[in-house]
């Protein structure tokens, strides 16, 4: 009898262990009264103790203002996720929306299925401000970084963010991770992705963890990439950013769905937007310019133009427009010339044949942008044109493994301004830490560069009001720079106030079409 009891307890413990909620993370909703939460449970075959008739746990979240009394509940979706590797590892992703939340309010929550697999740890989060609570909530403070793995410096950044949060739970309002996760999420049949999601859970379960996709999410070996380029094939067929699309399903979708190698289409987390306080925050995909699907390029461009038009009409409530994506439009590493060449498609658009007019190529169909590099070809759907036309104030990105802040830039020219900028301010924050190392600067900084540093670290952006934001870059190298107590340093290596008294389109301020870079004053939309 005792042996049978141990066997039964062992089977129960195994099922509970495999179905316990993990990899919990939250995201802002489209409005302050909504927060989305996602988590994973491991999938089991019936013979392995997967529950009655192979049953999987249901997707419940329980929340409330009192941590001892979670009086609200909702059930969401459970999505079977199958990794694209040889083992076809399977898990369940659970997605639930918490709605009807009060602005600027701390809520406590747990996720899981009480009847099968149990509940998670108790976490808490604070909702975003609305128009009524905003003044008391300022500044809005975001941590921003890209290119963070589970080795080297990645856990150090997470540790420092936790230190800030333990000192003041309201210090940070959210995180922007601007591409390249885990290095890489698909490795070891998706085990690397699981490790990464567990690593960020202490932060991401408490702070909305907003994302944009990077090249390391494509799950497409460079050797195959070159073969595909030579064959002029669409490189969207392998994995198709599978882990990114499925592991971050909770971004506030703005434009339908995207194809997923997991089967049914996934909510479009490749580009989206939402407002937080006085900021209209926009995520874009820079990766479709290099890896496709190429018909997504005009689709994103058209969506972004419409979104920025609407954002300009709402500048009184959200005067700052901030865009984030993975690859730079401007940078100076390893050299300015290399940077300008590498990211020309993102900046100016993909090259088309001279005879292209209303053809399928103009619609973005059947194009392999990485294989079209001929001179004299017309370029279309570049991001800089939209940033310029609709007055994007700041663009954050990663990809280069360092930190670099540029002045206001249009067509490579700059007014070297940090006050009343006449072009978009570009900031590279790709220093989250990974096995590939820091990207060096191999030449003297051009005039458009304000500051740069070869360090691992992260950025902090504070939005104080309609006219002032404060930015700083913090270095937190794990090995060098330790203090006497063995802690990795966490020190400011760059900081600046960005001041914009009049938000709106830059058109006419710099000669975008002429290329002469001449600065011309233009009346812009004054902030009330």
C-alpha cells in the first residue's frame, strides 16, 4: 500500500510539475484599463501523466487590489505551441486579458488552473495612468535595451532592474526590449527560449514587457540565407519568426495577424502601437526588409503612415511620438560608412527595378530585398521618410552591441540639437549582453553622434511632461568594473535632457528631398 501511495504521489507531483505555470509576463493593453498576461505550461502525452484523457490545464487569472483577496477572475486562450526543431517539443501558451482595471492602481494576481497544475506565485503590477491620474504619475519611466541573452551580461541587467524595483516598486513603468532574445530562442529545440523567459519572469511578471522583433528571432541559418538569396526565394518559409510570434502574443495588436509556422496565424506583434501617458509608442519590424515576407513591407508602411497621421492629430494628449525597432537607421559602428550601407533598406526602402510601376514588385510581392542591390534602382517604403514627414521624436533600436546616442538627423545631416530638435533623435541601446561580445567603434565619431560607449548595459527614459524627457545610459558590465563587494557596476555613462517645445511634422525643417541638409525654420505644432 505504501509503495502504491508513493507511486500515486509521484505521478501527481510529475503532472503538477509539468503543468505548473512558468515564463509569466505581462503587457500593456490598448487602453489603461487592460493588462494582458501570458505564461507557459509543459505539454505531456497521456502516457506520461498528462491528466485525464490527456487534459491540459485551463487558462485562468485571478486578480485584486488586496493580495489576500483576489476577487476578480477571467479565463483566456490556451494555444498549443510546437517548436520547429527535430524534437518537436510541445508546450501550452496561455493568454488572458485583465480588463476593467482602474488607472494608476496596483493589482495583485496569480495565474494557472487550481484544479490541475496549481497556481503561480503571487505577483503585482501597476496600471498605466489615464488623463485624470497622469499628473500624479509623472514621470513615466521605461527601461530600454536590446540584444540580451541568457549568458554573459543578460542576467546582470535583470538583476539591476530588480534592485531598482525592490528599492521602489513604482520606479519603473515598463520595459522595451528592442529585439534579439536569448541567443537564440529556437536553440536546443526551444530550450534556450524557455531559459530566457524564466530569466526575465521576475521583471516581466511585474512590469509590462513590450517587445520588437530582431534578426535572431528569424531562426534561419545564414548559410541557408545565402542559398535562398541566390535562388531569389522568399525567406519567410523557415520558422518565420516562430518563437517571437508565439511567445509574445500579448502585445497590443493594431493590424490583424501574421503567418506563424506553428499553424494558425498569430496576432500581429511585429508592428503595433499604444499610448502610455504623454507618449505614443510604436513598434516596427526592421527585419521584414531583410528576411520578408516582402509583401509585409508595404503593409507595415501603409499601417505606419495611417498610425502616425492619427498620432499627430492627438499630439495634445500624447505629444511625444517614440518608435522602436531592432536595426538602426543611423549609427557609427563599426564605421559610419558600413552602418549607412548595411541599413539603407530600412532607412530608404527596398530597391526596385527602374521599370517598376504598378507591378507586383511595387506591391511588394515576389521581392527578395537582400538580393536586389543594383545601382540606380528606385527605393520605396523607407522608414526615415515617415519619421520625417510625421515628426517622430525619438527612435530606439539595438542590433549593434553598444550604446550610441545621435543628435537630430535627417538624410545624414544634423542640427546637433537636444532642444527643439529639427529631426528624429536616434538612440542605439543594443548592450543588454550576449555571447557575441560588444561591437567596437573603429573610426572617429561623425558630427551627428552625441555620445557612444563600448559597454554592456541598458537605457532609462523618463517622460516628465509634454516638453521634457530625460535619457540616460547605464553600464553594468559583469566582469570588469565590480565594486569591492563583488557587485557588477551600475553607473551612468551618458545622460541628456531632450526638450521639444513644439511637436509635429519635420517637413520643411530640413531639406529631405533636396539632400542639401540646409536647416530651415518652420512653424510646428505648439504643445498646449
